[in-house]
C-alpha cells in the first residue's frame, strides 16, 4: 500500500517511522511519502493561507498550493503505474480529515486497508478552500472523515490515528495475523463489543490475582468469560453499541448475561437498559 500525506508540518509525521508502521515501512510493506505543502508556493514567505471571503475569524488554506501539490502526487502515481502495469493510471482515495466529516470507524479502516493508495490532506487554520475538495471529488473517491466530536489545531494527529488503524490491518504488519480479529469494533463479530480486560504474568501482583478461569485450561469457559466481560464493559462504557444490535447478535448465554447487567428485551427483540439499571 502507498500512502501520501501533504502537510505544512512534515515533522509532525515522524511517529510514522516507529513501532509497527515504521517496521512495515522498513520492510517495504508500506510506502509512506510525506510532502511539504510549502514546496508548491511561489512567494518569498511560502504563504499557504489567506483571509476568508465573507469575513470571520481565522485563515483559510489557499487552493493554489493544494491544487499543485495534489496534481504532482497524482501524476507520480500515474507514472509509476498500478496493478495494470507501468504507465497505467491508478487513482487513490483522497482522505480529508475534518471535524465535519463522517466518523472514522473500524469498518472504514477495514475498507481503506483494501485500497492500494491513500492520499491524506491534513489542514490547518479554518480548513482548505472548499473548491479544492469539490475539484478532486469529480475524479477521485474523496472521504471527509472525523476521528471524534472535538476540534484539533490541525489534521496531522487524525492522520496518525487513521494510518495506524489502517496499516495494522495489512498482511504482515502485525506479528500475529489473527490479533486484529478480536479487536473492539472488529467487523464480523456477533455484535460490536468493546474488548474485556487482559492479563499476563506474574499471576499475582500487589495482592491482586488474575481470574481463575484464565488458568483453567478450559477454552470454552475462557471464551464465555471473555464474552461476558465484553458485554459488561460495553454496558458500562458504550451501551449504544448493544442497543443498536438486533436480537440475532446475541445467543442465549449473551441474553442471560445482559439481563443480569440490567438489560431488558423489547417486543421487537432489541435490548434496552431498564431505568433502574441506568440509575445505578
């Protein structure tokens, strides 16, 4: 997979040289290219922003540098060629980090991990002149994405989040290829649940023991315990994940656990938290 990132702060992306992503880059499994947007400016101050039309606070990133930068990145992909061979056009997915975008989810990370080429456009100030996004949306798959309901100083931190979420799903990036299958929000599970607690050696630490079931050797009981813990944690932190699931998402053991946790099954088969459970 190839990743291109256009930014005015290339140094902000240095964490991409460490940990799993850095190792994947070193092995050649991940081709990450960071570009300085100011390289496509033509004034002595390397200006990338200007005042907004219509007034208002802050500055807006100018369309000219972005247009030239993205054109150059796209042309480099065409020259190298894609799966069809050298010189054949290949189109990337353009990922635009923005608080006004659709939520970035594990499902979207899985989808993007199947793409051969992603281009990220982390903005600063009040964002990029809208004409840039509209221009490239006419010929590219453009995804405007938010990592949460809050505002940051720029899009570089969201890019780090998204790149790591996507890269760890690529073949060979994780040491254990099955590791991501039990992730919270992993697609294909009976329900999207948060992961339960995990433990390692030593068996006793500061007077605290690990749950006996984990050393029982009984794989069925261990799997059930982990499922129950996931249901409990999801109830405590993200009850909306359970509430939006259909009845087919839970087996009879799940339903019994959910009832113990204060959930009740409605006439439509979906679960809802009783008032008493919410107050507790």
